C-alpha cells in the first residue's frame, strides 16, 4: 500500500473511479476513503445458502442458486422490445432466468461461465424460472469470496445514477485494501470493560459481516463511537461556555421580577415558576447562563422570557429577544411593551422593512442604552447593531435558527459573553435533548395554563368533506373564526395536493357570506401584517394559510383548524399547527384531511388523533421519523447520525455519555497519553474551516 494514502485520500484516485463516478459519489457525500468506510448499509439481505440447480425449488422466498450457463438467447418482440433468457445447469437439472429489454446481458453471460442468481423462483409449467434475478458472475480461476451472493449482503442508500453492485464492490475493495488505515483511539481498558470490539474489525464487519453476531457487535461498537464523540463535543463546548465571566453576573432584581409577575393577572404554573427560578439562579453565577426552556404549545414561555428580561434590566443590562418571523417578533414586541414598560423598561423593535429614520433611531438608542429591551428578527444580528451593555440574549423557536446566527447574537456582547436563553415549543425527547443539548441546562414547562380545554382532533377522508364544511358553516355563524392549512402556496401542476391559493378561491365560493383571505411566505411583509391584524380583529373569518402560522400566532377567537393533506406533515409539526387553536376558553377542534394509503402515515395520523401531550408526540415522532426530520440537524450544526438510532440505542447513548464525562472530568483537555488519540479523532470529526476545535485549544 502506498505510504501516502490516508483516510483523507480522495476517492478519485481509486482504480476504476474516474471523474464521472466521482461526481456521482459526491452526491452521496462520498469524497474520501474515510467516507466510504463510514458509508453504512441501510439494511442487509441474507443470501445464504447457495443452492445447486438440483436443489432449487419454487418458493415465496428469494433464493441463491449457482450453476453453469448452458445456453442463452435473445428473443426480439414487436415495438423494439426484447427478452433475454439464460439456462443454468449443474449437469443434472436446469433452471431458467429471463430479463426484459436488457440485450447487453449477452456479453455478461458467456457460455460455460459460473453464475449465481438471486431472486424469487416460480414454476413455469414443468420448469423453474427466475424473472429479473440479481446475478454474480464468478470469474474463473479467481480465489475470492463472493460479494453479492452466498453471504449476508449489505444494501446501501443510493442515488439514481448508482447501482448496488457498484457501491458494494467499491466498498468491498476499499475495506479489503485499506483496512490497516483504521486506528483505534479508544483505550484498550475501556474497550475491554464495555465489551467493545476494535474499530478496524467493526468497520470490516459492518459492511460484510461473516455472521449476524459479528454484525451485532460491529453495530454496537460503531454506534458507541458515534455517540461518544458527539458527547465529547457537547461536553467540551459546555466547559468552554462556562469559563468565568464575572462581568455579566447579576446580583439582584427579584423585586422587579415580582412586580412584573404580579401585574400579569394570572398565576404562573409550577413549570413556569421553576423555569424563572432556574434562570435567576443561573444569571447570578460567575459564568454566563446557557439554558434551554422547552414547553408545549401554549405553555407560557413568553411570560418566562419577560421575567428574564426584567431581571437583566434591573441589573443595568440590556436584553434582546430574537424570533424567526416578523409575525412572531411583532407579537412579542407588543407583549413585552405591555408587560415591561410599566416597570420603566423601554422596548424597541427592529426588523426588515422599517424606514431608514426608524432604524437609525433604534440603533442609536440601543448603542446609548436608552432602549433596554430589543425585540426583532434576523435584523438584530446585522453588523450595524450594537448594544451599550448586553446582558441577556433570548432566541425563541431556536430550532428555526442555525448555529451561525446564534453565534452572531452572542457576539453582540462586544467581548462580554451575555447570558443566553433558548426557547422552543417543539418538545425535545429526552434522548434527543441529551445529544443535542448536552452543553446546556434544560428547564421543562409541562403544564398548560388553567382553563385551557383539550383540543378535539379528528382524522377524516374526502368522503366527509361536505359534512365538515357544514360544521364550519355552523361554527362561523356563532361568531368564531377558522384556520385552513395547506402544505403548498400553489400546486404548480400538482393535482393531488391542495394549495393555499386554490383553496382560498374555493372557500370564497363555498362561503360567500364570510370574509376569506390567504397568508403565505411569499407575501410582502406589510401584506402579512395587514392580514394578521384583520384576522385578529375579527374582520377575516376564514384564514387560508401555509405553515407560516406554525409558530407565534395567538387569536383566541379562532378555535377551529382544518389541515389539508395532513399526511405531508410530521407529528411535531401537526402539533405546532394545532397549537394555534385552543387559546381561548371555547371548545376547540382540529380536523385532518387525508386519504393516505400508507400504513406508516395511517399509524402517525391515528396516533395524533389520540395524543394531546407534545412530549408524548415528540417521542412518537422520533420513533417514526428519526431525529433529523424533527429538528433539522444540519440547521442545528448537529452532525447527522450515520448509524445510531436515538430510540433503539438509548442505552448505548447513556453509556457513551458516562464514559465521555468521566474522561473529561479527569483530563479536560485530553492531553494524557491514553487520551491523545481521542483528542485527534475529535478534532478530525468536528474541525470547522480547518480550525481546531476551540474547546480543546
């Protein structure tokens, strides 16, 4: 093996991989030898044993059968179609195979060549036949194990331009030729104690396992590695964040928070009180707070944010609250103004679309410190925004923001790390919270405010549409309002899904006495503001919308929601949408339209009908769809899990977290001889823009 070859060697230098194949592999994120080693199968097929032709029988199960090509031929049909047939024999009996419109196979199946077929054998008269079987030609005189048959065979994720045989052969060649490049960073003592095999063997067996027991051991080792390094990452980030910064320590302010809470007109729930106490305790410490507050839809996180802002203002600092949409930011601004300005805390609003004079006045007041709390959208992180003394940064619906945006907000402290508070109404399952937010403290608000009635949810098909429209009609006559949600703004030629624009037109015809309007992300900011104000004021009776209303809309008089093409949404997103109703004291309804034939989707919608707890829904969504679809891992800056499953592998996750924590407790910078390889592996996995991981620098 060339001494210059490493796991970082580009794939294009491999034999048989030219520019075109490199381009195709790049679509799968495969650029280096290391990428191929860590491109894991999505499932396996047991293609054992290999039968002789005499042993092959028609069966409902796929079989592997080996023999010699005794004859072959191409039958041409009308219209340019063809059937290619092969007869395989073992000298005693014969079996037939056929393929439609693949005449090139005449160059593959040469007379007397040894071939293994894999497919379903059917009886065709007195003959046994396989239609379109997979095949593997055994080269004469080549002493190598089969790759595509007679073993546990890996099945990989593909792109349209790539075949299973191609990627399988490539990974087979790489794992056999370059396996010695795999180093094992984990200390021998740790591997023995946890019964973990070595990394080299695990990567060999995960691709081409000799037995299912070998596969199970390889899976355990590689999942442990994935979780172990992720926990190392989040725990080192936590240590970096928690370095002392006495400049932001808050010494007092409970009296101001008490006056705020007394003025709200309602008593906080137990979860809200705990979250407020957690925040005050954090902000009194000599390190910056880094806390996540997660609570179900409508659980009252805004009141918690107001208390935190009142506390920072009482200590002479400024606060900032950033939201992902102008609709939500405006709502927060109104709420914060009403709650905080009676306490002498001046609020300002910053977003796109403001006049140059408005923006200049806000920027000047922030820099001079005469605005104590700034509320806005991404406009808050632009380079021209400066604070006199930023003490607290809050991000609402934090999963809508990327790591880069959050980092920019932190930097507004001008060298002084502000206290940091993230809020989300997407309940995060415990497994996911441990992995995503191991570098944060977490407060959970589980209760809903008193007086909230459960939302009645129904899943119906198209055959119930007129009945539901009748229900809408009677509902609107009572003076109530209705949301109708569509997955698309317009169909652009698609006929199977409802669009917001088309549905608005249909509703105007169906309900001519009602005011109908549409809300979607392509509208100008002023138009969205106008429509939402009219809906909140009761001037619009039916609001047809896309998921732009997913977060932050609070209209107590709108207690009916219709969701079209409900199969297009995940459970957590459906729960977010449903949370827009049930804000008042009236009975609320959420009706899902879907004629799905997918068993998986039917299970999802059926579960949603019965579930009301966002935390229960989040666990179910994680089980059904996986972490990436729930949280948008790339948006988090959280590496996508290649092999681990946060539900199935939770015990391995807990073990990995314990081991990572124990090592960092005694050796925080991983400088001990037995930990230097771990340090290097961590740097290799998570290096950003060729810079070392700051927490280990």
